């Protein structure tokens, strides 16, 4: 990663801890802060990962020793740090948390836990990691201090003492030593030798160059942006899967975070083109903030089970939870058009309205009104009446008709919303900025490489104009570009069946008046393909296929067009 970002790495000599003093000082401060916290609060060693994250977060928000020093967070991001989430609790503070939304007499409304830091990307703001009595970290938003007044209560004091004893025993390292069941390191090595022998019998993947897995393709991975070794390209990272009902926490959505590694830091399992032979293990984050391990085969099965042939996921509506309108919504006073005979008719519009939905799987979305109207018109019409929205222009023109024909519509409508913001459980970005953000959030560079590969191929089709700004060209002050038509270009993002990310640089051809004779593209007839397959089968021939990428760019364009470069054009952005 450092080499790709142009960062020169420097390595220290063994046992020479003063050579890279900046890093050594920061590491020493981090270790010291965590050690002091462990000693002062008797924190178990098994929660070191949460403790170091908390200590590092604190150090990010503390400025240096100079009088004009700034915090590390501000130096890197140029943003003012927000320390509000770090003020309420200290690490390993005893807290109360409310685990159940509907407590009963037999199920106490609040439970004891230990505070372990901020739970980012889980739930709403101010969500925290809590260590309950069973030793499995959870994420909770409703958290309160265990006060001194609470501890003066004899019942609560006894409850707190029992909680500490159970949690200490649960997190004691002596209780986490695996028994010797006869499977030693030598047995594992013998097992891996057998697996490698089986792989050789089934065929060496490196000998197959059809999908970019040849040694030459792997060597050119960085240069060409192609997909190299399957073990390097973790295509499942970032995918959202819906667990089956018979699995733990059945029915919730889970997110694939990273590969599982062994005690030496090596990834567990081996990749294979056939998912049935793929033995990789992944760490999956469940909806409640806990983590579990799933095989690549299980993840692939869940992805393909919840999507159609195009990778689209359909959602079943549970309830309409609310609505919102923005500045584009038409007011009631401006919601009518007057016809030639003087009759007032409602304007046909859905602009500015957004509907909040809850799906059967428990997830929630906010979608434009026009999308919900197409998939669930009857439910939306009933919601409109119940909430007094009938006089709004966005509802007035269609709700009465839907309610009159309710029975007929229910029998014919397809009450499913086909999710368009993801494919195969992986989020589809809408622009380059969002694609880069997805890569940053998932710790991958899939979209970045797909974009670099596409832009490398299409660069031959245009050249930058550096003598004038886009505003000057639009104003007619660029004589050499007079007669050129401005068009818009953007990136279309897609995900293939094998979860490979794909980018396409497309031009707004609708903005030019191009003769239809220049837009014809011949396509081979289906019957010709079937005849070729039959001839190959009769003669015992192998069928091969090839694709000439971006072949259309090799011919000069007849149209005179220009566009303003976006973020996808790198250094040429804004030209």
C-alpha cells in the first residue's frame, strides 16, 4: 500500500530503537498509556485490542508539547477533532446498559457491563462497545454510569461483586488454553501437504490464463489493473449477506469485513475458482455488532441465494415509517394547472418527497416517492390518507385513483422493490468520490483499480486542452474550440457475476445530433452461434472466445465535442 501511494519506507536496524525516533516515541506513549490503564483499573489482558484502540484515539486528540502544536487528527485530516464521544466514560468503567427493547419482570430492564470504547459504524451516534458478563463484546447506545449512590445499595453492591467475579473468571487467560487433543503442528503440516497434493491432482490454477491468473498476469497486476492471484483479490470483502433462518441471529444482515488469519498472521484457507473448493475463512460483522467466522462457500451461497441473475436484490415491504420533503417539493398553492376550459387539474409530480421504509429483514431505507409509488402504490396511498397528505400535489393526482381501484391493483401489482444501489450484496457507488470512500471504508482498492484500468484504455479517445478554462470555452473565448459541442461524461459502475468490479467511462451522446447511420453496430445472430456450437460438438472441438477491449476507440470521431474532466481523470480534473 505504501508503494502504491508513493511513500518511501524506512526500516530500523534490529535492536536499534532510536533510529526512527518519531515512531518509537508514539509507540512508547501508546504502550505506556495502555499499561497504566491496565494497572489502575485491573483490566484483563484479553481486551488489549479494545484498550489499544481507545488509547490511540485519546492520543490522536491530544496536541504535542509545543505551544503551537495541533492534534494528530487535525494535522492529518485538517478537521477540528470532536471529543464529545470521549468525555462521558473512561475505559473499563462499570456501566448499566439496556439490552432488550421490551423488558419484562422476569427479564431485568438493565444489566451490568464494562465500557470499552466507541463503536464506530455500528448503530447511531454515541454507540459504545460494552463487555457483558458472558465475555462477548456488544454494541449499545443506551448506556449509563454505575454511580457511587448505586454501589451504596447493598443489593446492587452484591450484584456488582458477582458480576466482577464472573467476568474476571470468563476473561482469565488460564481459562482459554486449548486442550491437547492430539492434533499438533506436525499433523497440521501433514494435512496441508495432503491438501496441496489434492490441488495438484485437480489442476494447477496458475497454468490457466483465461481469467488473468497466469504468472504473467499476476506479475502485471499493478501495472495493468487486472485481477491477479485469487488469494490476493478478496472479492467478498465489503459484501452484505442475509443469514439463513437456521443460522445464528437468523435473518439479519451481516457484512464481510476481512480474512481470518492464524496465530502467525497467515490467511486461513486457500482460494479456488470453484466456490465449492474455496476453503477461505472470513470475519463477518453481524447486525448486533458481534463477529463470527464464515467460509467463502457459505458467503457465496448466501449472496447468490438473495439475488437474481443480474445480481439485483428484491426487498419485501414491512411498514412505511415516515416521510420527508425537501426544497424541490411543490407547495399546495402551486399544485394545479388551469386547462383551456378553465378547469383546475392537479400537477403530475413526485418531486421533493422521500419515504422512509422498513423491510421484512429489519433494515430501513429512505427512497424517492416515485420509486415507492411504483412498487407499493396501495400501501403508500393508505399511508397518505392516514397522515393527511392527500392535498399535497405529489399525492393529489394519483391517490384517489389508486384507492378506487385498490382490489384490482393488489391482484396485479408486484409488491417488491428491486434494490438498485447494490449488486450481489455489494454497494454500487454513484460517483467516483463515493467509490473511493467505499474502498477506504472496506480497506480495499477494488474500485480504484477498476477505474484506473478503464481510464487507461479510454485516454486515447481524448486529449486535454490546457489553454482555456471550461468557463472561457462556454463563453466563446477559445477560438480553436468554436463549433465544438459540450457533452457530459461520467463513470458507470457495475459488478460482474464473479464479483469483479467494473467501471465504464460513458459520454452523453444524447447531447449531440448524430445521424442514425453512424450509430449502427452489427451483432451476430443467435442462430449463427448455435450452429457454431453444434459444429464444434460434432467435431469434438473446443470453443474459445475473446474480447477486444475498447475497440471502438481506435477510429477517429466525426463529431466535434468537448467535456470538463472529473475526478476520474486524475491530474486533468477541471480541464
